C-alpha cells in the first residue's frame, strides 16, 4: 500500500469504522467529518488564499466584482463575503458608491467610479 498522509489515513480509518456517513442534505454537509478533516488540513498547512478581485462595468454607473482565480479555500471557490467586507466598509466611510448586491456597487458619477477603482482595482 502506498504511503498516506496522516489526514488521508484518518479519512480511510473513518470510512472503515463507519464513522463517516455520506450526507447530501444542504446545511449538514458543512458539519461532516470529512469537512472538518479538510479544514484542519488547510489550517495546519498554512494555506491562505486571497483572490484577486477584478471589476467589470455594468450599465447605469455600476461595477461588478469577479475573479478568474478559483483556487479552493476549504470548499469555497471564488469570492465570498469576507472578501467584500473591507470594500463595503471603505465605501460607507468615503461615501463612494452604494452596495446593491453581493458583488455589485452603484455610483453617483464617473468621478466616484474612478476614485473607487483607484483604491480597489488590482
């Protein structure tokens, strides 16, 4: 048998002993044994990932955030709320743009868009 990493061995032992039961129901998936093993692995390996946020113009003085990078953070891919939080705080403090949805901001004029992009465009 090939050499296994400790987390792989734990996973294999969990399957053999019946500790792991596949769960397909929405919220219960995040609390599974496998999920906790993977989260522990990412934590111990020191894997940190911050996606590079890009901005796309939309009609009506709007910008939409997106990313081409889809490297995993646990089971998440792409952007999440913690990526948008600093932008939201800055936007409220500077009164530059209004958050319309998860990744869309609306602005009063082109000057506000320029100021926003100078701060947040990578």
